[in-house]
C-alpha cells in the first residue's frame, strides 16, 4: 500500500472578508486512519459576536 504524506495546514476564520487567527484550534483528521491534515481556528463568544454583527 502506498503512503501519502499530506502537508498539515492551518486555516483561519474569515470575518468581514479578512482572515482571523485564534488560539483555539481543532485538528481535522482523515477518517480512514486518523492522520491529522489540518488545524482550523475556532471562535470564542467574542469572535462569534463580532462575526454576526458584521464586524
């Protein structure tokens, strides 16, 4: 079986057309073998409020 090595990337939130990085990250894994492939930023309550207010 061939082994594929994926580059693990970090993805910010997009609020008001601008990328927003946070300290809270969630790792996304391949369901097949659990290999981590990405880290995505998560919003806290303040960032959520900023996003829904158009901010």
